[in-house]
C-alpha cells in the first residue's frame, strides 16, 4: 500500500464548469465539475481520453454525433448506480433537459504501437458504416461491429456492463471501466458510503501509474491524511492508496486510474 501522505489535493477554479488541472501529473490531465440546470451547452473533451459520469440527475446526453436520452438514474451519488460516457479526444458533447451534477475526468492517451498493416490502421475508426444499423466494418477482423466499439467513437457505459466489487460497504462498489475496455489509459471504480462506513476497493486491474479520487460528501470524509467536508474535492497520487472513511454523513468516491495498458 502506498503512503497516503503522498495524496495531493487539486485546486478547483471558480465559474462554470469548475475545473482543476493535474499539474505535475504524468497521465491525468484535468477534472471538470458541471452543475447543470437545463443544459451544459456544447462542450468539448480535451486531448486524450475522458470519462464523463452522471453523479445526479437525468439528462439527454449527446456526444460525437451519438445520442442517449434520459440517462441517469440517481437523485444523488451516494445511493444508486452510475451512467457514464467514454469520450475520445476533442469530442463535442452536451447534457440537456435535466438538473444535477456531472464530473468529467481526463487523461493523456498513450500512442498506439505502429500498426502492422493497413487493415490495422483503418480499424481505428468506423469508416464504412452500414446505414441504419449502427454498425461499421472492421477491416482488421472482417467483422461488422457497433460503431461505439471503435476507439475513436464515444460510447455510453450503462449499469448492465459494470462489475460489482467487494468493498465491505452496504452500497455496492462497481467497476465502470476495466482492463478489457477499449480505453488505452483509463480505469474507473466508484462506491457510495453511508455514515461511519469504511471502504477498501481492490486494486485496479494491471498496475496503473497514477490514481485520482473524486470525493463528494454531505458530512465529513477522510482519505489518508486529507479531509473533505460538505462538498467535493479531487485528489491525485500514486497507485495503491486507501479509499477512506465516511466519518460523518454519506460519501461518494470515484477512483480513476491512468497509465498505459500495453506496457
């Protein structure tokens, strides 16, 4: 287990969205928190790859030409299951027709190994799409597959895809992005804690270089030597830090791991 004193609190800007940059990080780049009443207006994900998580509220989500209506199934993050979007580099996105909070965490994307042939190069994007089917041809495999499966496409991540984790809490902890997902850097877990609960999530699949913890609480939450009181914070540090303790009230933790998968 890594020394929890190495955990560092990020500073959020004022305004909308609230934004914190991961200065000095090797892979993680920034966190955005959008408090939405109606619509975010059109946003654009930064360079690299991003995970958008609906913390509370129900929205019509759109990204990169795709749309997912009435997504989000919890009134607050402490209870209920997530809805998320994977966003490739520079993807336009929007949340509309809703009220609540959205967090977006971004990381650098490692360079892919040089493709061995032209088919591998072409298989990065859904270039040949079958009209009306939502599928595109992958020349590397010779298969028609959902266009969301391509690395360059945004994709909705819904509860049926998540994996339940043992965290020792009443609220189910879930793995939102595992090693088998198409993202090249990101892995992600989340857990809700009730008053007095402690949680310790299992290690992310394959060692990661850095971890970010987005914490929201209506009481007081302790993460290593850091404390969040009635609000939200983001912390970064090396992989292997403990999840922490809801010393009063409820707490929500989104853990993001970043680092190249194919090293």
